[in-house]
C-alpha cells in the first residue's frame, strides 16, 4: 500500500502537466521552423587592400549590388528570411558578414580578426547581436577566430572547425563551451584556401562539397570517415569558389562554374543547384556563403509564436488557457508538493527512499530495510543529490584604476562592462574621460568633482536621462549617443560646450540648450524630432545633423547664417524652403525624402556638395546656378531628359556625379556612362567609379570637349530620331523609292543607304546596336557583307531592333529567304490575278494586282491606318506563305480569292503554292520584347511609280468612259502607316507611375490584411507625334494574382490614370498586382507589383466567437472540477475500517 501511495504522485504530476508540456513542445517546434540569414548590403564594398591571394581588381558597385540582390532573392525563394545590417563606409569587407562570429542558439562567440583592416567590424556586430537579445562571448580573448568562415555546423551536434592562417587551434576549446556539440578540428594548408568555407560546404549528415588538397592528410581521412558520401570538386571548381555555397534544404546556392559531374552527383543525392554570379565579390576572396550569417530561431520567437502574440490583448479563450495552466500548477503544488513539506508521513517516506538509495546491493537483494533511526545516520547531500545548476554571474566592472597615475589626463574604460562611473577624485588633471559601450544606467555623482573635464564620452550605454553634469563647466565635447535619453536637460551650465552628440536616442523635441551659445557642432540624428526649433541662438553653429527624424519642414534656422554643413536625410520633407539666408552653406544633405523640385537653392553660391539621392526630382537646372559645386549625388530620382545632364556642364568645379537608377540610366544602360562623360568631360568620378580620363581638360583639349558637347546635344535632340540602315542591291533604289524615304527623313529619322554586300557592314558592335532599324530592300542578295547574316539579324531583333523586309517575286536571294524563314515565312512565286488587275500598268501577265483596302486589309488602324480612307492598293510581286506554328504573325494584307502564285513565264503543271486568301502580301510580327518586323514580297509596293499612280482596274466604268474619274492609289497612305508602326512612331505604351494603398491612405503599407479595401492606380502614356500623352484605352484589366487570379477588374480611365478599388480576398499569401495588356498594334504592357497579404491579427477578430462557447464551457468546467477534486482529496477523510473478529464459540 505504501508503494502504491508513493507511486501515484508522479502519475498525477504527468497527467496534470501533460497539456502544458505539449504546448511548450508546439512552441519549440514553431520556433525551429524559422530560418534566418543576416546580410550586409554592399553600399561601400570595394577592394582597397589585399589580405588574401584573391584580392585585386576594380569593383563595379552597380554589378555588385545586382549580384547581392540575386543572392538575397535566391535565399528568400527558399523560404528563408533575410535580415540586413548597414555597412560602415570605412569597412569595405563588412559585406562578408559570415565572419561576424559563430552563432549557436542564443549565444554568439565573436570573431577576433587576424588582420587589423577588418578589426573595426567587431563593434558593429557586437551592437547588432546585443540589440537582438544574443549573449556575446569572446570580445576580449586573444586567440584568433574568424567566425562562420572557419566554423560550420553540419548538423546540430557537430561543428567542423578549421584552423590555420586565420583561426587558431586552441580557440575551439572556448568555442565548445557555447553548447553541447562535438568539435571536429580541420587543419587547412596553403594560403589560397584560408577559410574553411572556401573549401568545405556541408550538405547533410553524410555528405559535403569539399576540395581535398586544401586539407592536411589526417583531416582528409577524418572527413571521409565521418562524411563518406562527400563530393570532391576539381581544381577549376575550387578556384571558382564552388565550395563557398549555401545549402538551404535541398537547394545548393553556388557561384557560377559547377561542372556537369558535380551537378550530377548532387542531383543523385536529391539536391538542385542554383548558380549565382559572384564575380565582383570574388575579387575580394568571397562568394555566397561569405555574404550570409545564419541566425537561429531564438531571435524574435515571441513574434513568431501565435499563442504568445495573442497575450497582448487576451480574449475569453486566452484567459481560459492561462487560467487552466495556473490552476493546474496550483493543484499540482497542493496535491503533490505541499503535503510533502508539512506531513510527517511523507518526511519519513523520503528518508526511507534515501536509505534505499544508499543501501548496498546485498541488502537490497535480501529485502532488508533500514529503520528511521538508521536513516538519520546515513550521510546525504544537502540538495538531495541534485546537481547545482546555478551559473557563475558575469563579472562586471572589468577594469582597474590603479595603473593610472594621479596626474593622468586621459582615461579610457571602453567595453569594460562598467555599470557605474567609478570614483575619480584623485585624478585632478583629468580632461578626457571615455566610458564607451558599457552598462551605465545613470550618471552618478562621481562626475561632480571632475571640473577640469574637457571631453566626456558616454557613447552606447543605457542612460535614461542627463543628470549630474552641472559642475563640468569646462566641458567642450559631450557624446551621449546610442542611449535611451528622452529629454535634453541639465546642460544649462555647460556654456563652453562646442560639440554635442545625441545620436540614436528617443528625443522628440529640441529644448534645454538656451545657454549653449558656443556650440559649433550639434548631432541629433536618429531620434523622434518633428520640428526644428530651440537652436536660433546658436550663432556659432557650423555643422547641424538632423538625419533620420520626422521633420516635414525646414524652419527655425534662418538665424544660423554661419552654418557650413546641414544634414537632413531620411526625414519627411517635400520641398526646399527657408535656406536663402544660409549663404555660407558648403554641404547640404537631403537624400531619402519626397522632394520633386530643387527650387530654393539659388542663393547658396558657396555650396560645394549636395546630396538629393532617392527623391522624386525631375530637373537639375537649379544646380547650374551654383558655381562652386564639386559633388552632386542625384541617383535614384526621376531624371528622364539628357538636357538636364547637359545643364551641369556649366559647373567648372564639378568632379563627382551620381546619376544611376534614373530613367536616363534605365532607358539605355549600355550607353549611359559614355553619354554622361560626353556631357560632363571634366568629372573624375561617376557613380562611385573613377573615370578613365580623369583630370581637368587643358586648353589644347577644348575643341574636343566642344565637339563632345555638340554630339551629346545632337543625341538629346534626336531622342526620338532613330537610326535607319537601308540595304539595297544598287543605289538606284534610292531614287526610284525617294518619296517613301523622304517621308521617313521628314519625320526626323536618320537614314543611311549602303549596298547589301559592302564589307564594313555591322549591326552590333561591342554589344551596342549601331542602328535602331534595318530596311532590307535588296531582294536578290545571296549573301550580306560584313558581319551581317540571318543569325546576326535575329540577334539584332533580340536586342530591340526593328526590321522591314521587301522581296521581289520569284527573284529572291538565299540571304533574304533565310531571314524570312527565321521568322516563319517562305517566298512563293509571282502573284497573278486575272480578275483584279490594272489595265494600264499591267503588261498582260496580270501581275500588277489591284487590291481592295476594305476587304483585304486587316482591322488594325495603328498598322494600316483608316481602311475607309485608304484607296485601292497596287501590288506587284510574289506572295508569302506563313508557317502555321508562327503565333506572333499578323496577316496585314492578304490576296483576293481569285489570286494565285505562279511564274507567268512557265506553263502551269502543278497546283500553285499559294491560292486565294492563303497568299499573304504583307505580314507583321511583334516579338515578345516588342521589336517589330514587317515582311512583304513586293519591292514595287514602296516605289514612286505606285505611290503616285492612278488605279485603272479592269472592268471599271472609269476605264470604259475614257478615265473620266481617275482613282489615286492608296499605296502612299498604306506604306506610311506601315513605316510608322515598324519604326515605333505609333502604338508604343509605357507605365509612368504605379500606386497602391489602403483606401483613405496615401502610402503603400508594408503588408496588407485580408478583406481590406485597396485603391490601385496605374498611369499609362502613349507615344503620339513624338510626344508622350495620356493613354485613352478603356479595356485595361487588373488582376490580383496568387497562383490564379482572385480578382479581375477593368480599370477606369481618367486622363491616362487607370484606377480601381476592390476588396482583398479572405485568403492570405503573396500576391501580385498584375496588368498584362496585349492589343493588336500596341506594344506589350506588363506591370507587376508584388505584395504580402497577411491574416487577421488575433486582436482583429470578433471579441467572442459564438461557435466557441462549448469549448469555453469545457475549459471552465475542467478547472472547476479540478478545484473540487483537490478540495475533496485534501480535506475528505474516510472512516477507518474496523477489523471484525470472528466468534470463537
């Protein structure tokens, strides 16, 4: 009975704690599903020094950004969240964040870099990890260690640890204390593979990508023993950094260069390879793995577990869950723990159990028991055998002042875990005190006696307010950045203060500085300030920093006439105002705002540097009035005209210009750099890249500079005037078709005639198109000259070039036939029509055909014009036969039902190759990249003879009545419409602006919520008469797509602004606003905006759900039952059973 009573309590404990344990397991599982990677954007990435054999070369920053974004997208496509940390401009290798340290659960062992060039990165990583709740180790340890570059987990229990050039072997004795895992040391040999991640990439528990020659012989054997299915890469793959790959689930994100053999081996193990160009980062000796540091699920787990998130605003169900846990724990305590503390029976039972533990095996085998008296004599530990789990407290105030003499003038206690300012009275000459990156929560009174202090640095602590500084009357420099200060106060006596730093605090108002008249530098960036005020009296102020606040208007600085530098980036400004009086201003920073104009800068004649990046500026004309400008940072704006660039040529001192990611950059990326240098030949730096011809232009070069300027003006003036190359069999076509070509030149195009067999012909040179359009008026050419072939013309079209091809009946050369065949057409024989022919122009063979514009032209006004106004068309030539698989073709002009193709000089012995409407006279193709092609088998269609002729159709009354009513041909109107279409003078659409936001708001949210009302606006423009005008289409549709469209609606057009309002679906996920507009004659209009739609927060659901009432009742009834059971169990005592004796009689 005693054993039964003793064993029932563990059973009760397991039964009552089961729901709580299950819930904790669910929470842990939810957290483990999280995968995160920390990355640093390459804002300042370059190669300025060499600390490994791979470092060298000039970095293309634009290309580096593209490659970094491609890697980021590939990681996110695998379901991994990417966190970012801004790069320090002085630390170019900070992008290789994998070297920040080794992260394990909620602990980080920080790196100790082997080279001083990278040592400055540590403070940024320490700050980030601490801010996100990680415990950091290793800051002050002397052993070399370069983090995730040399330490890689193949599974949660195994750490592969590389040592050699960068990390020491002994450091892993301390690293192993981060957690319960095995450390496998790997010796690296040679200097090219200095980090483990350059030659080793774990795939799973049994395999890895590796390069054997990078390891010692013993390490090679150990790797093959532990990872028998490992894949060895070749020398070429190792040099291409293939082992510097990231494995996410079954995807291997690798640099370009994976061999077919390695790819096949990975595929056999179920891995797919995603290759990403990493060429720019390889110039510094890194690739995919180096650019990302894995972050475990512990960070932000509360935000990811829905149950924890719902505790913010508990509902009835949440209260029931919490109450169940609390009452269950109370009942467990009352039933299982409390009786043992206050009941003699249980105390004795514990002694017996303790005696059993200490009894010998022989005694237990014989069933012997120890009495209570004997039990008392049995020695036992004070905590009943339980090991102490208490951790040693982290030591604070890790510094000593004994080494400093009494006359010390400078004391630095940076990163010493100081939690208070020490007693410093004996240092009577102290004038510089630095207590950076510590644990100070207040400024104590120990500073009061230090009246001689000139500089005080309390950067990055936990200070909540400014106190006890009144006595520091000689203070000239005070740094309280990166604290938790909410209000500026206690500075009134510091009248000698010249520099004040309060970056990254929680200040919402500038006040309390009325007496600080000597201030020269004031830094208040990254706070919560909404208005500039309280600094009007600072007449000596030279530098003012207010970036990353909430300021929406420039005001309160009109008295600061001596200001040299004003920094206001990342605020909420929409216009520049109140700067007219700052005539001494030399540097102005206004990036990341909502500025659309630069008006208000005309008086700043001494301005040298201006930063307006990431705004909505469309014109730079105002900057041309500032003669001292040396640096202009105007990237990421809306500058669309080259005339704006040309206005900057007046600035004689201009050296540095940033204009990338403007429309002028996006419209012509390949020629962008060349055009800017032509416009501004004196600049030495363009978009963070040195110009090859750096330096000032001498007087001898002045003529060249003027020529370049004129050339740029010509390019700008002829933005719509494309270059047209006309290839002919002989130059007589230039005269016989002069009316057609004159109409093209009259519309502003530059036409160049060349013989088709000329040896110097080139369509593409150094990757750039030499011409925008190609007219092939050489039907008999069997071979083109120069580099032009059918394949070259196809490449020309792939890069956006347009083609007009004209054949000539049966006499078509093989080169022209190849071009037509590449586009799905074949040339048939001469077209003959015995019914519809011209009785005057025809020679009796009935090959000068008269076509009806209404019946035979397709309904496409943008291509053929208005059919009702086009007269009958004269046609003499062959026919085209189209392949049935050519889905992009448009049959613009077809033959009549009585026509057929045949050589009129030969008897007909077989069925014609094209009969009736099957014979195509003119066809058009618009490629998927919007390049356009027009093909016809008639060169005469464009001739002067047909364009100026009158039509005399056989059987017309006009002929019979001696041509009393002559009918002019419709050829001119028809071929002009064709030329306008193929030259993209008509039918060109573009998206000017896209907006989407919640109804009643103006800015797009970070994410939408299901069933919200959304406004969508799309501004579309159409090119007409060389001008962009609002598009008047009424049939543009918007789709809201996840995998399939959930919403499809027609957009309402109001002066070119197409809009719609609709309700989001009640299904969450990643959606796209999709506009996919395809109409005959128009370019393909495609716009995609990706957004996230989340489910409702717990607090957004209705407060009480009626259908959940039974569950509420069940929960509360269980709690009530448990309370009743506990009371009955504790206080109910059954009557003792009286043993009955048998009668003896």
